[in-house]
C-alpha cells in the first residue's frame, strides 16, 4: 500500500494530537517495513522519519492559507500525484474532494465541539462543526480512540455504518517502575490551560483544604492553552498561590521525571476522548485521582480514585482521603504490579499501530469493493 498521512500539526503541536501522531508514526516505522508512507505537510517540520519507506512530502500552496484550507484545497492534488491507496486523517478531518480509488481512514478523538463548544477557540469550533462532521460522513473507516468516543460517535451520528467503525486506542510508552525514587508531596496536573481541563475547580478544592489546615502542593505542566484569562487570574489571586508551581510545557524527559516523583496525578477534566495523562500516570505507577463517569474509568478502572469534577468539595474530599491513606495506596500499586503492567502492555503504541495498520487494509478492501460495483 501507498499510505498518505496529513502531518500538518507536527509543525507546531508537540502536545495532544501532535504527541499522539509522533508516537504512532514512530511505532509504525518499527512494525511496518512493507508499505510506503507519504507524510504530507504544507511546510517543513521537525519530524524526521528514520525508515526509508517513510517520506516527508512538503506540499506548498500558491497562496498562504490556514492548515484546514491547505488540506481541502492543496493536499488533494498531491494525494493524486503520489498515487496514494489509503489516506489517513489523524486530526479528525480529511479532504472532501473526490479522490478516485483512494480509501479514507479517519481518527476521531472526541466530541468537545458538541459537548463543550464554549470551551473551544471559535475557529477550531467552526472547523470541527463543518469539516469534522463532513469528514465523518465521507470516511471509509472511522477509528475512535476509545469505546467512550465510539459511543459518542454513534449517539451523534446514528445513521453511520457501525461495521465500518473500529476503535484504535491511544498508547503509552512502557517504563520500568523506579522503586528507588521517593515520591514527593506534590500533586501533578498535566494538561493545557483551557476551561475544559477544570483547573479552576481544582484550585478551589485546594483552597477548601487550605482553609481546613491542609497545605497540598500542586505542580502544573502543559501547553499555554486558550480562553484561560480566568485561570491566570485565579492563579494570581488564590490563597494557595505559594503552593502552586506552574512549569508550562516541559520536555518528555522532565515529564517522565515528574510522573515518577509526584505524590499522585490529578486529572479533573470535564471531558476527554481518551485521557492520555491518566494512562501515562499508570505506566509510571503514580496514583491517579480523576473524573467519575468519564472515559478515565474505561482507561484506569479500579486503579484510580474518582470524584465529581463539577464539585470542588468532592475533589477536595478525594485529595484529603488520598493523603490520609497514601502509603496504603502505594502498597496497593506495588501489589498490583502484574496487572498494571498488563494494562500498560495492552495500550502499547505498537499495538495501536498494528490496529491502525489493520484498518488501512480494511479501508482499502472497502474502496476496492466500491470500485468493482
């Protein structure tokens, strides 16, 4: 197969979907030495393939245009020129132009634009509403990143052909538990500073604990985000400002060290399609405190402590209970080592890449069947 992939987000996105895409591309290079890959981008990117069959193709347009318009207006001609058999859209959109004999695979990460539209930047919201909806209708195979997102897909698109929908999960890098490293006293929050991540309620919960005489350190790391004026104001004025360390975006090495040494990872997001920090925390054997009734229950199961993300008092109670019982929690994690490693192995990037490759083949078969009619 000649497989085309839209990698435009790798020009600037090192978190979120960008991190997902880099990881799965690295895994594909390890497991697939047969197919050819054409990685399409509007301009140069720092991503450098290691294998000969993976080629970056810079597709310059005659006029400067936003990435989504480049995908719709410029990319189709490059797909045709390179005789692509299967095209994959990892960012929840694909070109809408008619591409003769090209199978189309679409990854769907979440439905924030339907569930929490007010938390999104207006331009991204419009892209998802128009191009995202249309992409779902035009794809031969759709790959939600979780069972949770698949249920959302069926709820919002009830007429979709369910037999052409297959979950392809995100992954995590396996790491050896570092028992010799002592965990500190700080909670770790990993995520962008944006409304959906629910940092304001977390800070409110820590204020409640502060008023009760409990000083809980919090380390925040992640991209700058958007619509975060209120969050920054809260960080400046909160009574617990002295207990909060905001690191911003950090390197992979630093992030791994934070996972290894934190007291626990707290992830109070209102809504996620997968919840990668939860899985990464488990890989590093860090206790997890996160949102009940969310995709995080699918990922972490019994290995996390859950709270009502809409209720700061519920978050505060979960934090307080954890610190009161933290040693027993660490012992439970050590006793569950085999089960936890099994969970991490199941969510490996290699498994994610194999599942995705299988869907490329399924999409190609569907497209060939259409052509035979």
